[in-house]
C-alpha cells in the first residue's frame, strides 16, 4: 500500500519536528548498535578461543607426577612417584585402539650443550618419534626423530628455528652439523618450528632411548603424552578423551599404589577438557551478551514507546483538529504508526549499517587475547532490526490507538 | 430554499459523578440554506454544546437531527468523520491551526482527508486564502500571523472543502473589535455566496451582523428573531 499523499504528509511532519524524530531514532539506533557490537564480540571470543586451541593438537593428554599426599595401603604420604618405560608400554598396549600418537618424555637437567666452542643454554628432551604430532611441530629443514633413531638409540638431534637463528650463520645449513651434548657428538638431522612461538622453541630433541642411556635415565620417564584418534564430533572427542583419561589414571594409580582420591600424585592435562571449559565459558559469555543485548533492545523499545507516548500527548490537540476536519480514527492510527515505523526502520538500519561497518573495518585489527575477528551473523542482525521495527509498531500502536479514541472536543481543549 | 439544518426536541445532559446536568432541554430549530444565524445566551447556557452536536463532534441524548435532509443517527466515529469532512466547516475561538504547518498547509488539510491530490489541494487552498486576503501570507507559520490573520486562515480552511454548513464558536472571542469586524466582513461575504453559517457569540454587535438571532436560556430557545443585518464593511477602515 504505497500512498504517496500519506508519505508526503509524514515527511512534512518529520521535517518539521526534527528533534523529536532525532531522539526517537537515536534510541533505536543505539540499541541496535550495542546489540550488534556485543554479538560481534561474542563471536570474536569464540573465534579467538577456537584459534587458541587449534594451535596444539587439540586432543592432547599429558601426564606428570608429584609426591603422594595421602597415606594408602600402609605407604606414607610424601613418596615421590616415578613414571617408567613399562608404564608407557602398558598404556600403549592397553589403549591401542584409542591412541593416535604417543610419546614418553625424559627431560635432562643441566646438560652441557656446545656447538663448536659455543655454549648453548637450551633444554634437552628425550622423546619418541610420535612427539612431533603431539606437540604439533612442523619441520623447516631435515626431518624429525624417527622410529629407527629411537630403536637404535641413534645420536641424532633436532633443533628449533630459534636455535638455528641464534647459533648458525644466516646461510649456513645446520643439518648434518654436530652438537656436543655432555661430551658426545650428536648429528643434527632437522630443524623444527612450533606454532607456540619462541617460548616453545627453546628445546632440543633427542631420541628418548639415547637420552636414557647417555644420561643414566635407566627406565625413568618424566611425562607421558598422547593424542587420540579423531572423533566425528567435538562432544564425542571429549567423551573419548575423558574415558581414556580415566582409564589411564586408574591404571597408573594401581601400578604406583596411589590413593584413588590423591589430588596431586598423578596429574593429567587433558586439552579437550580444558577446551570444553573454555567453550562452556564462551557459551556462557555469549549468552550473557545476548541477554545484555536483548535488555538493550527492550530498553530501546521502552524508550521508543515512551517517546511515542509523549509525542502523541504533544499532538493531542493536532489530532483533535485533524479529526474535526474529517480524519477518521484509523487514519490517525495509521499516520502515527506509519511515522513511528518509518523512523524506527530508518534508524534501525542506520544503527545496523554503522555497527556492521565498524566490525567489518576495525574487526580484523582487533588484537586482544582470545578475541579474533569479531563479526556478526547478518541474518541475526537483520532479524533483530525487524524485531525492533515490530516492537516499535506495537509500541506506537497503543498511544496511537489511545489518541484516536480521545474525544475530539476534549482533544481540542488540550493545551 | 432547502432546509439545511433541522432539529426537533433535542436533549443533552452531562453526567458528572452522581449528578447529571441537563443542558439542552428540548431544542427545536431549523435553518435554511444561506442563513447566517447568531446563537446567543449567557455563559453555560449550552451554546457550544448545541454547536458541537450540530457539528457531529458530540451526540445528543434524544431528539432528531436532519442535516441537509439526511437523518443523523447512530453514527460511528468513522462515519461522523466522513460527514464532518464533507458537510461541515469549523471555526474556533482559539483558531486551532496546526502550528508546524504553514497557512497554506493548514488550509489544504480538509482536502487531504477528502482524498484530493496535492496539486489540486494547493490550488484550491490558494484560492480561499486569496479570498480572505492572505495570499501573500500563505507560506507563513501560524505564530508569524496576527490573531485576525489566523482566524482568516481558519475561515479559509473551513471553506476549502466547500461544506454545506459552517459552524463558528466565538470566532471573534479572541480578537479586538476592529479585527472582529474584519473577520465578520469575510463571514458576511461568504454568506453572500450562499453558505449557511451558524455563529455562537457573546457580543451583541457581532450578533447583529447576522441575519437572525436565537437566544438560549435554561436549555431551550427563549427567542428567535430575524433582524436587519448590519454590514461589517461599514466599520472596516
Ligand atoms: N464535557 C462536559 N462535561 C460536563 N459538563 C459539561 C461538559 N461540557 C459542558 N458542560 C457543562 O454544560 C454547560 C453548558 O456548557 P457549554 O460549553 O455548552 O456552554 P456555553 O453556552 O458554550 O458557555 P460559554 O459561553 O461559557 O462558552 C455548562 O454548565 C458546562 O459546565
Ligand atoms: Mg461555549
């Protein structure tokens, strides 16, 4: 129903009541603006957390031990727990089906490392060949420790990009060079990079078998680390990893005679459990943003209705005049509704476009931890505007209806 | 000559809590086409009440009302609005112009509700503004006009829809006497063209510029007399 005469009448009214129009529009536009920005940040937060967990293989489980804190089966608390090769082997057999990659880790303290005459202060770790995939390292030269190195306790070493930068000349190829570790020559077979950056590139890797032999490790290991085979959904993956986690703890506690409720003797870090916690947190925050956003919208609607009420009150006499001159009640309602809908729609879309533009142009530059590229689902935003317009109409309807009901004579008497 | 307005035994009371105020107690009255009638009476005698009923802004409790031969009965709001728009023009003491609209736009309003297109509205409105001598003021807002000018805009607005009857409630009540005569001069001129006009007034001199005076007292018409009309033009300049 496009009635040009009505539109002209409305534009007339709007043009001549600029402040009123501006205030109504502002409350709608700011409501939409706040909602879109909030939703955008909710999305950004989700993106950020997802990104954070994408860096490490996301279904990683890591085991470390401390001393016991509880008496159990006649053993005193304060007993250190030492993981051993047999633990690793047992788990490997027991969970063959579930496991994707596995590696025991033997950390060497105070190893003296030299390249030629230069002392290198990096930590040395003995690992299995699967460790590359567990810690998500990529090779920038050569290869990682392989199965053969491990089985033959080869004297080979993998260094990081950072070490290469700091120790070798720019155009020097470190592969096939030799490092001196505790007086033994190790051949460099590869250079790795870690997504975690420099902090994660302070480590030198050698085969765990070599490490245990050279550094009197016997069958001791410091950590066990695993990744599980991928599942078809996030929830299934969490489920599987929690099961594995539980089975693993049960076995280790039995094997080392640790009380089932000892909180710190045997510890696991389960990346999916952590991820789930973050995702739950993010979900919670998104819910909260929605809640705040919807409250904002409600406040906007209340604001618009309030303004409409005042506007109608303000125009009581005008409405009386129009009625005396022949305006039908419905044409009064239609006029006020048409006007309020038009203003709500224009300012709603204005707020939408403005806030989307801000997200679009500034979003990619926002670098807060755990917030990545805030953006908003266009459909969601559009729907909100329509909801707001509808709400504006409902908000406008009652004052309009009341106005149309006012007795003409009363209305004319209004000051 | 056709009978424009005919009312028989019209009653109207106002309910105020438990008390009821019987204002009109059986009014019989008729007006022919082209008449210019003054309605007089003391304050509170029911002049405005009567005029509002005639103007379809209010309804009587009982009695019969024929407007241009049509029986007015049980009108809903929409129908009443339509009749007002088509048959009636109003002039009020307090002008009742829409203050954000120019003189011209105010005058076009009844035509807007008649569904006349914009161009035609403006043409007609200009014609009537010219008739009341305000052609040059058409684009001014009401608050840029004097009282007399405002009332002339209101007269143009009442005229523009070419209604059968024009109803004026104390149209000179807010004006000084010179301005009142100027306004009455316009009223007489449009009456000369055959318009039926009812004027509620307190002022004797204004009443005597009409052709007939009726006096309301205690809810009935106490006196109804034809008079010799005084021409307002004699008092202007
Ligand atoms: N809406 C109303 N509710 C209750 N009483 C009313 C209402 N309108 C008018 N009255 C009363 O009815 C009586 C007639 O009022 P009306 O306005 O018709 O008088 P009037 O002759 O026009 O007086 P005035 O010369 O002062 O304008 C008055 O006593 C008035 O108080
Ligand atoms: Mg009165």
